[in-house]
C-alpha cells in the first residue's frame, strides 16, 4: 500500500471511531496516528492535515453530501461510507490533492472497508461534488 494511502486509511479509522463515539478524547487520535504510521513524521503530518481539515470543514462537507446524496441522509448511510465521503470531499474541496486521486483513494478504501455497493456509491457521490465544484469555478 502506498504511504499516503496508508495515512488515509488511518484517518478513516479515526473519523469512524469519532463518529460512533463523539465523546472520545481527540488527543487519542494523535497517538493512534503515530502508532499506526510507524512514527513516520511526514506521514503523520499528512494524516493530521487530513484529519484536522475534515474535522474543521465537516459541517460544510456534510451539507454538500446531503445536497448530492439523492434519497439518502447522512444518518442513513453506513458509518464507513459516511466517513469515507467526508474524507474524500475534504480532499476534493479543500486540499491540493488532484480530485481524481482523491476519488480513487476513497473508492479503494470503500473496496476494503465498505459494503458491496460502497465503491460505486462513494465514486458517484464524490464525482457529483467534483462536477458541481468545477461548474461553480472552484476546481
């Protein structure tokens, strides 16, 4: 697994845990990043960037997900899919990661951690967000 892919996987695990246990101590996330990324400072920094950014923009990201998820509310989505979408949307909307890379990474994580239809669901929803963002001149 590529190094940055590994960081995304660890961030997904943290987002998932925080989603299901919102009262968890957020300081544990940094310890988890360090342990799971083998003390690799560059990867830890990248993981922190993704985690902090996704947390900071979560409200706006969730609004985008609700807007484009036809007949789906966030609370009805599987927790894995919901957090994959948050991470992917953060990268598309707020980071310098090429959008197609962000989508591909999210789809690969959906294949590993999601349900049977998760890869298609994640791909379709992130693609809608990307196209809307491009149409609005933001990408």
